[in-house]
C-alpha cells in the first residue's frame, strides 16, 4: 500500500504541477511558429527568420492571439535567450515583447492557443522580472523598481502569485538562505523584496541562475553572500568532472555538529555543473551561519542529493545537518498558517500557471499526509487531509488537474474506510 501511494503521488505531481512544454500541434510548415520551434531546439538559435514571418502574420491576422503569443516569445528570445543573457535585456525590446502578451490577454483573457512553456500572464512576469534583474545586476535599484512597477501595471506579478510567494517566504526562518527555481517563484520574490521590502532579510539564490556568469557575482557583491571564489574565478568556472564522494561541513563554533552527505554527479553521471559547484561552495561557506531552505519541489540533482537531510516545512524544505527521521509524526506549523484569504478565484482561473503554482499549497499538505500514512498514523493523516480540504477548497482554488482531484478523493475515501 505504501508503494502504491508513493507511485500515485509522484505521477500526479509530475503531471499536474511541473510546467512542461507542449509540442506536437499541427502547424503550417512555413509558419513563424514552426520556425520558432526549429530554433528552440538548436544550441545557437537565430530567431530572426521567425520574427520576420510572425510580424507579417500578425499584420495580416491582428486578432489571432496565438500568433501574437509566439511573436512575443520570439521578441523576448531576441532580447535575452537565457539567464546568461539577462543582463543584456533592453528596455525597448522588453516593452515590445510585453505588448504582444498584453494584447493576447485582452483578446483571450483565458488563452486558448498553444502554450510553449509559460502562459501569457507568466510570460509577462518573466519579461519584466528579467529586465528588473538586469538592472539589479548593475546595481541600478531605481531602474529595477521602475521595471517591477511598470510590469505590475501591465499585468505581470499577479496578486495570487505574489501572495503564494509571501507565504512561501513566511515559511522560512529569519536571515535564511532560500534556494529557489522558476520564473513564478524567483521573480515575484524579487518584486516582493524590492518593492514591498517583504522578508528582505532572506537571501534568495536561484538554483538555475547560478549557472549564469553574472548572477553569482551579483550575489557575492550586492547580497554579501559568502563565497570562497573570487569574482575573477567565478568568471572562469565551468562544469567539473565528479565522482560520488562524501562532503563534510563542520560547524566551527560547535565541532560536534557536522553536515555530511554523499554528493553524486548531477549531470550525465560524470559531472557537476557550474551552478552545482557554486551552490556547494555557498553551503560550505554559509551553512552553519544561516538556515538554508529549498523551495519545493526540489529533486536530487537540484538539491545536491541532500534529500535525506531535508525536513518538510510545507512550501519549503529546511536543510538539517542531521539525517532527517521520516518516522516522526510531527507536521510543520506552517501548514496551519497557509490560507487563500487574499486570493480571488477570478484572478487565478485566467492563468494555468497560477493554478499550478498555487496548488503548491495542496502539495505541502499531501506530502505530510503521505508521510503520516507511511508511518502508520492514519488518524493524523486524515486530520491533515481534512485541514487541507477546509483551508484550500476547490471553489477557491481549482485543482491543477483532474487526476490530482481524483487522487485526493481516493485518498480521503481510503483514510475514511481504514478508520471505521
């Protein structure tokens, strides 16, 4: 029974929570959308042809939301193709890309076209978050504030996503390091810390951006995050050939405390990436001075194979220097604090990404429910599941998928039957 619950939970999670690119729709061979997709698969893409085709197609079909969606994506990729190019983001190009997605949202408030990776609302967040990040990387704080506020005015940084990230930040201890990932987590948190000064005590480290050349230097210089690498060395770091080995981090003020785990390769079974190497250094330099958390979900490669040292704290995992005892029945107090009081369903249902992200609340509960089932405490598991259903009702937040809703119903029935 334990194995069945685990398999179902993992399947439902992967199907409904992760943002997975959608491909495979029938498209015209000479369309701008097709050309864009061809370039996406290349190591050195050139979106110039896609841009020329899509500009013409949009001129001929100005009411076609899908064409505008792909034109916006194309302009954004021409502006900044990935995290490495973020510092080069141009204000004018960001505005042009934004205008396409703003028009998409006016034409189809609930977008019905093909989604590449992010829906139109989330793509606005990515565009304006990237521009603000470019300004932050150059210590242009006033310009970054303008980008955040202008982006908010144009439809980025929706209130549901911001509120989710407020509660995520509230799940962390004071002066924590939070290792995050994803445009709908990192960029809204930057907004909250810059515009609202909300939980500015936390240093947010985007685990994906650590692979970019500029970002670790920004963390070291602007956030005063301790690193052993000099800025000159950070410029030269690449991937590192790696064999599984034990890593030890000792608390210099109390040598009885030691974080020790086996770090296995994170890439192709033989390497750790530049970002992993930097993240390892951040752990070595900061772990016993500041509490460290991962936003959930974090797989074994993203979290440096620290899974056995992670304590479930709801929307985040706390890293413990001790191996975590998953046989305990305690649940995080954070679960009692999560709520949808400031979230309007009308603001959520427009964005599939918002629905997916906010269902992180449910996953926070379900992880604890499964943990309690796994140790045989079904009575407590039933109570936690009931709390989830009462605090996160479907009429306030739709389920991320039908499969997830069916799983919750099945789980509730099983627990009720077992406790009769």
